[in-house]
C-alpha cells in the first residue's frame, strides 16, 4: 500500500490493506503480464498507474489517477509487441534488436502525432478527450479522460434482439458528426467497430482507440502484422497499395450499423470480391426504408470507388425522407440519451466534461468552478425495497433495486436527489426525531387514558 491510499482497481480511497470494499481488488496483486507496468508506479510525478483496462498488439491502456487534479484517468502506453518488450519488474521498454529501432521510433512519433491531433478535438463530445501526452520509459503515453460506460459491443451482447434502425441512427449520426470533423483535419480513424464505440454514463456515444498510428506502421514496414477486424475492415486495408480515405471509415461504420440492426456480422470483405454473400437487411427481417437500405449497402460496397465517398454524403442518404432528422428518441433501456436541444452546456476547465452552463460545481470532478477547490463528496441515500431505476444500464436486470441519482447543479450546495420511492423519504424526519415523536405520542396516549379513567371512577 502506498501512502496515497488509492485502490489500484478503481482509484477509490481506501483506509487499509487487503481487498478493496468498492471493487474487490486485492492489494499487492501482481501484474497479469510482464509487459504491464506494475500498479502503484508514478509517471511524470503526478500520474498513479493502476490496473490494466485493455491491451492490444500495439499498446496497453491503464487506469490512472492524477494527483494534481484528483481525477481518474486512462493512460495508453505505446508498446508494439512485435518490436519491443518489457521484462517483469522493469519500467523501461526494450527493442528486440537494433534493426527494429527505426520502425519503433517511427511508430512512436506517429503515436504522439496522433495524440497531438486528437487534442484539438477536446471540445467535441463524441471524440475521446486527450488531456496530455509525453515520452517516458523509452516509449510514449497518451492521457485520456476516463469514461464510465459500456462499449457498443457489450451493449449489443446484453440485448436479446438487434437494435431497431431508428435506435441505430440515434447512435451513429453523432459518430458520423465526429468523423466529419476528424476527416476535415486530415486524419482517419481506421479501426471503427463495436468495441471502439463507448456508450458512456452521461448519454453520449464516444469514438475511442484510433488506429491511424498502427496502420501507418504497417504501411511503412510490410513485415509487421497489421491487425484487421474481419467484417469491419474494408478491402483497401488488406491491400499493400490500397488507397485509403474517408470511404475507409464509412465502410467500417456501415458494417457496424449492419451488425447492430441485423445481429449478424457482415462477411469479411476479402470473401465478397468474387461472389457477395451480404444479405440486404430487409431480406432478413429488418424494418428499414428503401432509401436508408440503399445508403447502407452503397456504403458497404466492396470496391472503394463504388462506395459513398464522404461522411456528409452518407449522412444525407441515411436521413433522406426524414426532414426533421432523427424522429424517435431512444427507449428507456438505451444508454444513449439525446441532450435537450435547448439546454446550454459548457466544458469543465478541470476535467473537460460537459456540464450545465449555470453549474457552479462540476458534477464529475466536484471542483468548485469559482473557488477552484474540490467539494466533499456526498453519499446517496440507500434505496428502499420496491425502488426501480427505469434508466438502468443494459447490464442491470430489469426491476433491480437502485435509485436514480441526479445531481443538482444550481449552486454551491451539491445535493443529491434520489428518484423513485426513495425521493419521498428524502424530506422525512431523520430517525432519531422519528423515534422521539413515537415516544411522545405513547406518553400522550397513556396520560389520556389515565386521565379519562380517573374521571370515570
């Protein structure tokens, strides 16, 4: 246990060694792999490293804590496993052999260049926020906001049936909005799939884990294995001389929409060259209008030149015949909740999350925006039997006992309002006064009985 008293599994404060009461993390748990940084390591004298959140062939993402801002974060480490390694107990990354150094350094520069570019989109609600990036331990790191939520893949797996096309539009139109700005800056995502779209707890869908640096490394060195995602990667990503552009991301988005509304992953693009087995959604039970189905299939064209070429074109085709845009809001079980179009928001200067323009205290990092101090956290009241959170997340069973917790952002007083039956108890008297009232009532009744009984005698 370090003197900061943070659990490496959830970064909540804990008071003693052993198992965390919040997440169950066991203190002194060894790293799962020698490649991982050991929990408890400090980077840049301010970032506490926790457990591994995810690992791929080109990097590792850790849970982290910023001591300066008292904020939970996610930090991605550049570590292409075909080029470099880390031995257990060491922090520095080593390259397998000197002949691979040029490729490693090229990828590192592309990794940091991508971070620098993404940092320009910190104001965009549908693109992962990059807070910082730096070199250390012989490699590079990208610091991002930590977001509570589920990936689209997890959400799809939690459902008993595919999404309706209207629900899918509610998710993917904001994704396309984000891609439009990314493409305008001259970069591509190159790795869109259900596991790289996050549905967060604040009702947003966020693009995460850009793959541009990974793809650039593969293009520079054909000896490196560039990991494709069958069903989502278009033909040009498999080809050594395939020309990539906005149409590359459009294919991946269309493939993800297809999977979401049909429940079936599209065939791998390589398998569609000679004979295309892709079934139009309407032929397998999906309720979809002809213009939208035509747009989806056009975006899924095998050859890049036959595909829709720009995000604007794809959006226009998807919304054809829908003059008011997306007409239906998501249902209660959907984790994405569109914001009130009349609600004015701003970005918290400390954690960059979106909050109401009138907020004085940030609901996420609890910082007082006027005083620059962090407010003490208040614990929500326990729910009562029978309370049901109608906005439960998809991995919560219907009817689970959980109050809906809403934060008041009207002033300094950061009070909790608990929905359902629990809200009715919020204004009731505390238990000690309730007990005193009962005792007083009993004494009153006994006194009355004695008085009237004495009169009868």
